[in-house]
């Protein structure tokens, strides 16, 4: 065995209790980092995946712009001070003109997998004595399958019923539960914005796992909804599915420039939630950083106490020919050994916590609905946790190692150790 390693092990094992506490501190930090990363990133990845899959990667629609001072600027120029009071919002022409040309054009774009038309509107759904507000979406079944995977979230896979039976309706799972609709085939009453009443048959339930969507969304045949809203051959949205979801922002800008309509990527549509996720990541890293800092102070304390107690031994080592670098290596080795052992134990602890969390079976209902925790078991978290522990341990042992190497044997012997 290398003499430096032997001496380092000997000095470390003389303070077994303190070394064990430091190892546990490092292990807790690494284990907490792995477990928290798996939970946080698992939830975030699941939510983003659901949002990206359920909703459009890009939505083309008419942009709502309120500018009551526009007419004043046109009449008097832009160099005026004005304040318009009591202005009323103008009627918005909520339709995309020439949408069929856009369908043809973007179906040939290599960056885009599919594009489909939507007509959206609001209504009241009645079933028995219960009534709920709903967001209606009229779809073309054939094009919808290419532009989204909403059919994969249908419990009975009856999307074709919207085409074969124009009086069919697909209801969000939570909305159906709130209305008391437990099975398909039931008839519900839809009250349109103009007051007209329609009786429709439930052909399927839409269950995306995102509560805010499943609580209000219903799907109808595009032609049926056009008739209900009295908007023949009109659509007010085009949805796009792109090959690379990370490029949705850039593609949306190109589409907006080409069409003159407002193209919104999924990143912009959910920018607030994505910002919250970034804040969660920072909180996670700060907690783990604090744990590792505490464990690093434990390592620092062990090294400093060893240096103070073993001054005479260090002086003897230097007197018999050990260099300053040799003494430094002895104490750095002790710190790194504590970090390595703690990191390995922490990785095992993180794995066991993940196994335990994945075994928990409970219904989680909130922003999303899942059974138990959604975990991201990416091995990179183990690598990051291991590296963090080793780096913190190295820096914690560096100063005591330098302090030990800077001791002068003559001074120590004169003072009696």
C-alpha cells in the first residue's frame, strides 16, 4: 500500500465518529438531490409532455388587439397626448380567411408533421339537473389525427363516431364526472351562445390527465359546430404539429409572418408555468447546496482537528523527508475518501428513495392527475450528485491540507508540539 494512503487512512480512522457523521452528511445531500430531481423533473416532464401532446405545438389564430387611440393617431399624428375614456371593444372577426390554402401550403412543409382546422366556442352542457360551462372544439377527424394525438387520450377510441354520427360529442373526463355522466351513449343537452338547444350523444371520454383541460373541453364534428355557432365553412384556429418541438417558437414566427395571423407556440402559451418550473429547480438546487455545504463543513472540521492534534506527527513526517506536497496529498486524500464514500452511499440512498416513491399508490389530483409520483429516473442525476459531492469534499479539505503542509518542523519541536 502506498505510504501516503496508509497514513491518510490511519489518521481518518482515529476519528471514526466524526468521519461517519461527515459521510452521512454527504450521503444525505446526494440522496436528496437524486430523489428531488427525479420527483421535480418527472412532474415537469410529464406536464410538458401532456401539454405538448394534448394541445397544439403551434396555434394560429386571430390576435385580439385593443388600441382605442389608433383613430386619434391616424387623424392627428403620433406626437399627441391622448386618453380615450369609455371605449368599447370592437367586434372581432374571429375567423381565419382562406384557411384551406394554409392547410395545403403547410402540409408540404418539411418541418411540420400535420395541420388541422379548429372552430372553438363556449357553451353550457346540461345533464339532468346539472349544468357546466364547456369549451367546444370542432375538429376534422382525419386531419386531427395528423396534427395531434388527442385520439390516444380517448378511453374508448371512438373518434370516428364524430364523423359517422354528427350528433356525437366527446366530453372531458372531469367534466363528465361533474355532470354525472358515467358511461357512453348518454344524451346531454348543449346550450349554444345564441340560446339554441341541441341534444347530443356522448360517444367517448377525453382523459388527458390535465385537470384544467379535462374539466371544460368537449369535441364535436367541425361541421356540427359550424352549424351550432352559425358559422358555415369558418374556422378560427389552425393547429400545427412540428417534428422538433424545441423549434416551435421559430416556426411560429415564420408562420405568423407568412399568414398575417398570430401564431403562438406552446412555449409562449405556457410561459408562466415554465417559469414556475425554473423556480422549482432553483429551490431544489439551493436546498441540496445547503445540505452539501453543511457536510463540507463537517469534513473541514475533521481535517482541521486532525491537523491541530497531529502537529508533531506532521513535523516528524517532514523531518524524515516528506515534502509539502506529500503532506497535502495525505489530507486531501482523507477529504476525497469521505466524499467518495458519502457519494456512493448517497447514490444508493437516492435509488432506494426512488424505489419507495414509485411503490406508493395514491390518486394525485391537482394541476395534473396521476396515480402516485411521476419520476424521472435519468442516470445523469447520479452523475451530477456524485460530482457535486467529490467537488465539495475536495474544497473542504483543501485549506486544512495547505495548513498542514505549511507547518515548520523546527517551530513545532521548539514549542513542544
